[in-house]
């Protein structure tokens, strides 16, 4: 039997609306002997059950796994993973011969808070963002292998940098099922190397897949600058789209090497592409009026609300640079992946940048995360990726 945590009177309203978090300020008291990562039952002030989930230390005390009083066992994990897979099949991402790269589990969006699973060919990369998921990792991996069948042969656990550091779990990345040196995956017919050992997130930014396809449709005969290129996703889509030249820029030498490898794998010997390991702002200062298609996809400028103001200044500053330097009639793809930055916040930052430069700017598209990064309708915080495609006169 699971131990209980008890809510203060009147603090269950968000749970009644199926929001999957219990905040620490709503907790009245907890049973003795509860440790971080334990599965607990959440009890309202009137003694009635409301949810079961993982207990954790911090501003979020419980990540809810179910609003039914059930046992969290292998059958539970199988059911959740089957539901996630069925949705990816329904939207033609899983079992697609031209695309073996997709997110299978997106935390709260798939009703498994704290868990991310990305599939790259025959390897699933599993990432825990809570101690509770870490504690259950082997059980989840076992259910994952059962549910996916022949779709995967390996499970790589990559949670060294995503688990709460205060938990002191001593976690190291590595295979917990199978093992393979084959790190080449396919996205919409294009191949790329995945650095799931040391790369950012699970090794690639799957969430930009649809936006990369859109960029491809705009790339023909354009001079393209891909800032914060990471491993070059937007770059090789631009090349397939017929770009005249493509320059990829990132401050990480490792990212630039992977970009070069990815471009060469898809377009061997193609001289249209050059990669530069350099600071984004410095590169843009040194390269004025060369490009008529620019991509700005920076890392999250704010990971918590306290950093919001500085983040918005950062988004304004980098977009000012782009507006100042893009050619007349150019197209700008600009993004924010900061969860605490709302769509309105981001749009206002870009508006400020446009007004600062005095350029005439029109919005062509408003972009967001793809279907395999679903947003739980009861958890609006899950909408993190924002983007705009702009025509600049």
C-alpha cells in the first residue's frame, strides 16, 4: 500500500481540473518515511483520494501518474506506452519508411510526467526528469521493449544531466537494454548522426522536424544562414530545398563537426555548405547583407521564471541583429524553446526588435511543436516551442 500526502483545505482545485502537478504550497502534511521518488497517494482535506503519483522534493511535490486509485506496475507502464505508440502510428510518424525518428513519450503530454523517450531507428533514448521515473527506469524499459517489439533493439538511458542534482543519484548514461554503435537515423528521407551519449537533449532536436520541412520549401536559390545550428538539421533541409549556399554557425566544435558529417552524408562533395565555430553575435556583426534566409534557433534563454526578463532581452537582441543584416525581401525563421516565455512574450520581443531596426516585417507563419510533442489539454505549460516565419522588406 502506498503512503499518503495530504492537501490543505481548498487546495485541490487544480487537481479537480486534472492538472498533473501538486505544488508544495498545497501540501498540509505527509506520512512518515516517504522518500523522493516514492509512489504516493494524494488525499484531499476531506479524506477523499484524488491522485497517485511520484513524490519529489522541490516546488512540485507530486507528479501525477493517474487520477484513479490504481497500482503503478508493469501493466500501467505498458498501457501508457501503448497509448503513446498508437498516437504516433495514427499521425504517421511511427512505422513510416521515410522517417524512423520521432518522440514516443513527451512527459505530461503523454500522461507520464518526468519521462521522455525519443526513437532513432532501432534505438530508443530514454530520459528521466524526475527521481520517480529514475527509480522505475528498468520497469519502464522492460515495458517499452515489450510494447515496441521489433521496432527497437536498444534502449539508451540518458539522464545524467536531467535528474535533480540534489538527489545525488550518481547516474551515468548508458545502454540498459541491447547496445549498438549505429547512430544514424532518418528524418523525412534525410540521414543524420545522433550523439545520444554527449549531445544536447536526447541527441537531436526532433521538435523542429515539421519546421525544417517548411524551411525546405522556402530555400530555393536563397543564401541561408543557420545560426545555433547544433548538428545542422535546418542546413541539410535547406540544401535539399535548392539553396544557393548554406552557412552553419555554432559555438560548439563538436556540433560543427557533426554538422559537417551530416551534410557530407546527405550531399557528398557539395561545396554550397560551410560551417563556422564562432559566437553567434560576433559572426552576425562580421557578415552583413549576405543572407536572404536566416534561421535563429537558440538554446533556451530562460529555464525558470526568474530569468524571464533577461531572456526577453536576449531574444530581442539576437533578432535585432538578424533584422539589421538580412537582405531586402529576406525570410527569417525565429524561435524560442523557453517554456517560461509565452507566445505573446516572444512575439513582443520580436516586435520590439523589428521596431528598433525600422524594417517592414510581415508574419507568414506562426510555428509550434509537432504532433509527437503533444500538449496535455490540462497542462498548458507543456506548450514550449514558439516560432515565427517573417518576410522582411
